[in-house]
């Protein structure tokens, strides 16, 4: 029987999905910091719980808590390791204390859009990145997507210089901090749950986020303009502990992981649709969305170029080039190599062959690049 019910029946109650677990069932609790209903991550978590509670009924039950009701992302990672929590999905920027590998996804203008990101994440190189957390005791189950980030502030942002002197809320990411440093802006690291209050109070004057987050958390109400920059990516890594997975019966573990894969595939597509709809919702409510011209976008890309100079050697120019290979606007052919110094991408700050070291040859299709933790 289906044993999930929403605790949001009362308007004042936190949104969650709790399972009335039966004796002998393995209980899996998941914590997310976003809303559950109407948010890509929340909807994926609810869908996974419904499948677990229906198809694994009698053997496993799953409950989900949203809006950081149980833990914020940092607390959730600790709770996973000490057994108080079984599943979480922090943003990729939240893992810097465990690995620097995911800094790749914080680079500005790295990808054309969310489809290109997902294609890279599903590639051999992207899948190999999932193993970098293993030494920490955490196990990465897979990527969940939200979408591309837009920038907003208490004044319209048209050119990079418009951000100078403002303070922006950021996630705990050195790459994102450097991104705003390049604009002459200040940054403040705040939990997601604190962003709206900080915008209203003036503690920060701007932020970057996806359309679903901007709309769902009403950030647009506290900003005088939102610029459709599509400059960065916001995605999540669904994690558990190695100890929890190993504790499961092998057959149950395989069935659970299969349900996770099916849910991820379905709801990563849902995330794209959700952000398209929320972008329209924001426009209808504010009429203050700034659309950039090609020349203006080029100016933003140029302004962010120093971020690549700072973090490119650490992340690896070969890995950056491999990720950019998935951009539909600039497919890389793996036939005859052009002369050294020829640009191999058109979107984002240009990575050239002579920056990748060696003879500059591009990786072959399907090659798994080694990712350092």
C-alpha cells in the first residue's frame, strides 16, 4: 500500500513527505533545503519516495523533508556520515570540504545550457567524477539538475560594470567568489534559507540563481531587475553513505538504485520544463527581466575570463575542454588536429590547445579523463 502523506495539509506546517514504516522495513530519510512541491529537486525527491514506498513496500520505506526542516546542506553531510540521515542532495558547490573536483561546474559560461551539462555528466568522464567522494565515506549516487543561473540585483545589470560595488549572496564556492571579484563586487556566503531575508534587509544587494529558485523563493520581489545571463549552472549531487548502501541486502540495493536511476532520468527533464515555466512567471509578475544582446553577453564572458586563469590549472584545462566539447554551438571534431593555439570552443572564455599542455591533442571520443579529488 502507498504509505506517503504530505505534512503540508496545514498551511503553517513545513512541507514534507513522511512514510509510516512497517516493522522490518529499512527506513531511508532524505533532507533537502528547497521546497518539495514545484521545485525540481523537491519533486524528484517526492517521486523517488513514492516509487520506493510503492514498489519496495514491505522491505523499504522512504520519507522526505524539505526547506531544511531537518538539516541544512552542511549539517546533512555530517548526518549522513553518522547515520542520522540516509539521503541528501546538496548543490555541487557544497562539497569543497571533501573534494575540489566539482569546482568545474561553478566555472562561468562553461556550458551552453542544462542539456549540455547533463550530456557531460552522463559521459564516461562525468560518471567517473562520482567516485571522488568515496574516500570521505560519502557515496555519490548521481546528478540531479536544476538549471542555468540568472543574476539579479537592486539595480538592473546590463554590463559587467553594473555589478561593481554591490554585495552578492553566493554559495560556499571559491570559484563563484572569484567570479564576482572579477566584476568588482563583494560577496557574502549565506545558506539558501537566508537569501530572501538578506535581500529584503539589504544585507546583500544581489544574488544568482535559477528561475525556479528565483520564483519559488520570491527573490524577484526584493530585486529591481533580473538579468537572463545563463552564466552558470546549478545542480545537485545525490549522496548517501557507503555504510548505508553496504548495509542493504544486495537485491534490495540493486532495486533501490534502479528506482533512483529511473527517477533521475525522468525528473532531470522535468527540471528543464520547470525553469522555462518559472522564467515566464517571473516576467509576468515583474516585467523587469533584462535580455542581453550578443555583444553584451560577450562582455560578460570577457569579464569572467580571469576566473579561468585562476582555477584552470587546478581543475585542468583538458577537463574543461572535455566539458565544453558537449556544447552544441561548438562541437569539437576529433579528426585532424588544427594548429597549436587554435581555439577549440566558442562559448565561455576560450580554452586553447597550447593551454592544455603536451602536444595539444584533444581527447578521443569517450575517453575518461582522470579527475583529481
